[in-house]
C-alpha cells in the first residue's frame, strides 16, 4: 500500500483499523478531552454536528493540523497510518463508516444512522 494521502482513507470500512484506532484513541489520551467520544473539554464525536467537518480528509486535517481553541496539532508526532486508523475510529463513533463495518463501541453507546427510526 502506498503512502496515504489526506484525501483518501486507505482504512475506510476496515474493522481492524477501527479497533486499532480505538486503541490509539486511548493511548494518545484523546479521551482526556473527548471523553470516549461523548464530548467534554473537546466536542462530542458521537453526533452528526461536527465543527470542522466529518469527511475523512477533514478529520485527518483536524488531527494533523489541530484546531483553534484547544485541539493540538499531532502532525509529525503520529505516523500517517495511525492518523488514518484514528480517523476510521472517530468516524465510526457517529456511524459514519460503512454499515458493514462493526464499531468497537459498546452496544449502549451506538449511534443511530440518520435514516434509522428512534
């Protein structure tokens, strides 16, 4: 596999990459601000409202470039492969990964897709 770009997530829909992203989310202490995706100091990652966009490229940019008012830049500190795994995991929290992909999130924390009835 070639070097990933900020426009094409090579791990989209990959359940293993999502599980690795979940591990990295804890390892890099993303939960310290995003509280396991539910939001806290940082915005929630489980809803459909994303301040800087929810496309893979936008999430990648948020992680690598940082965002004003708190999100630090991790570019150059986290390898691109791991950033893409984090992108896959973070997007899975809101049900944005393909439906065939199983989210590693506990059942009680699953987000409903927009077209699913409540």
